[in-house]
């Protein structure tokens, strides 16, 4: 999901990649704290309705050029840390799904020796494949989400480096 600007006056989020100030925005579900997609009516994680008052929270790091206690704070630091944490959580969930798939496969191989050859064994294998279909699709979605977030992290780190070199120059 691309970071978002705060809602427009009509209440519809707009999402150019960068604001003029260079700050990024993200929209979070107040019920579970996960990011929500642009235009979503319900949180994909917990199912909470997002179009009700106080259902979402906009988050933006401090914009470049603003000062806190005399220093210019890194506007990307908090967002990079949050993105790294989200990637770690997704990788942990991916390990859980992979472990479940491994258990399903090992159960099949442990019991397949006792199933007679022929159509019965073929049906047994199809049953195992069917049991793995949902987890396999979930695994692929998680892998794609991790890759997308890692690319977003790289983009943020590059923007952070540009911001740091711009301050020095």
C-alpha cells in the first residue's frame, strides 16, 4: 500500500507518493493498528468498518525543515522503523504458514505407505494437494507483500539518504 495524504475535504484519501514537504502518510486502522488500503471500507486484518468516525488514524512523520528542540529530526526514521517491524511480522507469519504446510506434507508421507496403490492413493494425494491449496495461496500473498514492503523500505531509505545529503550540502 502506498503511503497516503490525509483525507481530502470530501473525505476521500488521495495518494501521491510524496508531499511537497517530503513527508509520507499512512492510514492505520484504529481497531488493530494495521495499515489499510486506499479507499477501503473495512480493515482486511480485523474487519472493522473504516468509514465510521474515528475508525482510521493518519500518521505522518515530522516534515523536513521543521525543528524540534533546536535540531532537525530525521523525517524518515520512525516510518522506516515501523516498516521494518511490519516486515518482521509478515516474515513470522510466513514462517507459521510454511510450517503448517510442512506438517501437512509430513502427515501425508507418514500415512501414504498404508494407502493401497492405484486410484485410492491418487485420490489421497489429491486430497493432500487440496489441503495445501489455501496455505500455498496465503504463502504467495505474504511473499508478495514482503517484497512490496521491502521495496518501499528501500525507497524510504534512498529518500532518507537524499534528505541527509541535502542537509549537508
